[in-house]
């Protein structure tokens, strides 16, 4: 039992850290897509937020200012996406791709111009990065067998944003299913004409969803650069925005399922870091590459309809045209 | 008419010799930029050293986009710069096309082999340097477990890993080396988050020194090692200063020496292969004020002894890329 705890605990601990950016981005995508705006620009927004949060945290020495700057950058990109795909009724996928390219190029260019360190920011120290939050009694309980290490290592000791990500799940559920705004948001993704007939602004609702998406992607980026890391490195989001999209489909656009999917994908990523533990647990040599690919394989399986069916919001991907 | 021809020919020959005598060397920095704290900055350091010692001057350009690669090469070649030195394997394809168009210009490319009569290809014996830092890691480790974190899983990085393991095992045959590669796509060079997590995973398995050969991913490795209170080993340039007192040493590719040598040779630059290894000072481990307290006298003595043996050929470190296998795990 003790052995299992010592092997599994670091993996689960790592799962929490790896799942957090996925969870933020997944919930961001959930708001946007539930309102009928597909967003494959999650990756780009996360990257831009990572850069600006690190850059401002470094220049100001204050991680909170950095986080706000990251959110602002992400929201700015969201507005571009909104402008292109809601106001001008452009193709949502193309706008998303453009945002990914824009963020990848712009962050390195600005970083090089500001810091001259080959497209990265200097490393952050002290108050310029999020430290771990120790829960009360974590140190005292650490020696209690089984429960102690679980409390002191797994539950306590993460950065502030990890807990915010976890709290964002019930908050999202409540907003979507228990508020008038949430009902309208879901309706605008299913049947915008009905919402329009009821006298509610489709454009306004969609813009609000895109803004929330920007806020959450901003938090994801800030967590990457100032929580997990101490600075920005080019392309540091490394495809997490796309894994989050896969998780969103896997969760069939539902908040609690999104939590489950992100934790599962995070767990698979954490497992791939520990081939030795996988071997001890399963007694089989599983290639690391297979574990890395599993989130995508699982998503394809879900999409193919083997395990239930993933059907997105009906009006997703289409700009709303009032008069035909 | 014939006289005119002769006259023109003589003028052209004079212009050529004059150009050759006055030719300035040129240096092209890759996209990382001149002050990247690594490869390009080392090249710039070598060029500056040459300029200060000889009083000469050199031309330079920092690439801002992929499209400028060929443009910069041709501009310098047409302006008569000679030799033209470029840093980074990414110039390989472009140089293969450009070099034949300027047979009188000498090119030097670092970290890549281009087979042309007017190109000097400078490559490094990374396995030798990795062997040296592997020895130091094994001596500094108290748990007899050390780690290696590679970037993308390619033969070059396995060459680093293999040299490192050989170095570790030469000190302590029973030591454990935990090896992880970050990924199989180019994204693996820029995933510091995964680098951090791999470092934490290796710490959980008992590693107390980690060697990162992983580009931008290594930033996360060194950071996490410093945060968690274990030692790390930097790569390519001297990275000891990144976390003073927490980085045991760095495996240095002396790109500065390669550039310095090329500029010193000037027009007499030899073409063909140039292998920079421990023997000719092309590969070394880093010592400075940031790691002076971490490296004991015995460690230094042992590594320096190994350096001499490698240089004299008495000790041969296996190069993974010769047969794509490693004799030790």
C-alpha cells in the first residue's frame, strides 16, 4: 500500500499540474463553442497570454500585474476572433488558425525586441512568479501514513491558479445550467434564430462568450509562464490548446466531463514521464509514444461513435445571419 | 580588340586581387539572434575576440526571418566578404545551393556538413564533452542516480546521452542513469513545462543531478532543478550563470573558437571537414565563479585526466552516430 502511494503520488501530483492549463483552455473552448463560435485559436491565445504575463511580471516584478496583462492579451486576440467571425461572419476555423500563427510569430518578435534573448523572457524571480500555496496543517500531517502525503503533497502545495481552475468547473456548470444567461448562451449555440426572436442579441451573447473564452485562456497562459515555469520560451504552449480541444470533444461540451477528460489526459501525460512506474504497475513495457498519443486516439474513438456520440452545438461554426 | 581584351582581363584580375586582400570576413547569425545566451552569442564572442586582437573588422547580420537566409548569403558573397561564416544546421540546404555560385568565396558552416569544395564544415564531438560532464555528475551525485533529459529523440541527442552514460559509468559502474526524451516532434525543443515535469519525475526516482540537452526545454529543466535543490548540467554554451550555485557545470561547444579560428585563417581557411573535439579545445566543460564551490579538486583532477586521455586517443568515447547503438545503458 505504502509502495503504491510513493509511486502514484508524484504521478498524480504531476497530473494536477499538467491538467490545469488543459482545464482552463477546455472551459474556455466550452463557453465559446456552446455559444456557437468554434475556436481553434485556444493555443495561440494561451501562448500570447504566456508571453505577456511573463514579460509584464518581469518588468514590473509583480505576478498579478503579469496575469492581468496575459488576460488582456488573450482577450485582445479573442476580440479579433469575434470581429472576424461574429461581426464580419468570416470562417471561424480560418480566423482561429490565423490567431495561432499570429501569436506564434508575434510573441517571439516582441520578446526579441524587448529582451534580446533569442525570443524568450529573462527568468522570473521572487514575487514575479506564483509560488505554491501551503494548506494549514500540511506540514504537520505529512508524516501520517497514506492520508498525510496525499493531503500535503497532492492537495496542498500547488499554485493559486490550480485551485482557481478547479473552482472554475462548478462555476461554469452553475453559469451554464442555473442562470438565465447560461440558458441563453446554450440556446444561441443551438438555435440562434429562436434567441433572436425572443428579443435577445445574438451578437452580444456570442461576444460575451468569446470574452469569457479569452479570460480563461489568459489564465491558462499565465499559469504556464508564471506558475509552472519562470518565464516565457517560444512556442511553450506546445500543442496544449489542441489537446484541450480534444478534451472538449471527449467531454461532449459538458463542464464536469471536461474536468474528467482533462484529468484523464493530464494523467496520461504524467504517466508518459514515468516509463519505470508504468512498468511496475502494469508489468508490460508500454511505449512512451503510445501514452502520448492516447488522448488523440481516445478522441478519435469518441468522434467515430464507438463510445456514445459526440455531437457539438448545432449552430456551431456558423455565423448568424438575421435576414435571408 | 585583342589589346582591349587583355586590358580588361588585367583590370579584372587586379580588382580580384585587391578584393581578396581587403576582404572582410562576415558572420551570419541564425534566427535565435545575436544575444541568445547560447550558440549565436558564442559565435559573436569569437568574432569580437578576433576583431580586438587583430584590429580587423567583420560584417554581420542577424536574420529576422527564414526568407533572409539565402538573401544574406548572396549579399555578402557579392559584396566580396570572405570567408562567410554561418551558425546553425538550418543553413545546410541553402548553402548547398548558394556555394557553387560563388566558387571564389569561402564558406564555413557550423554544426552541419555541406559537401562542396569551397565549404568548411565544422562539427563537434559532443559525445566527448558529455562524457566529461557525466563523470562530474556521477562524482557529485550522492544517490548514485543521475538523470538525462533530451529534446527531440534524434540520433544527435542520443549521441549526447550515450557519451554522458559512458562518463557516469566510468566513475561508478553501478550508478543508475535515468534517460528521458521530451518528444518525437520539433515541439520537444520548446516545451519547458514538460522539461520541468520530467525533472520532477526523475527526482522522484532518486536523481540528484540532471543533464539537459534539450534547447528551450532545458530552461525548464534547469529552473526546476534549482527550485527543487538538486544540481543540473547545462549545454552548448556556459549556462552556469543561469542559476548560480545550482548548475554543476555546462558542456560547452566552443563555437567561439570555431569562429575565431576561421576568421584568423581568413583567406587561407582550409576547406572540408573540421572536427572540434576535446583534443583541439572545441569541446570543454565550464568552470567559473558560479560553480567553483560545487566542483571539488578531485573532480577537477579526474576530469582533466580524462580530457588528456581523450585528447591523446588513449580513451575513446563511443560515438552513437557511427553505428546507432550505445554500448551502455
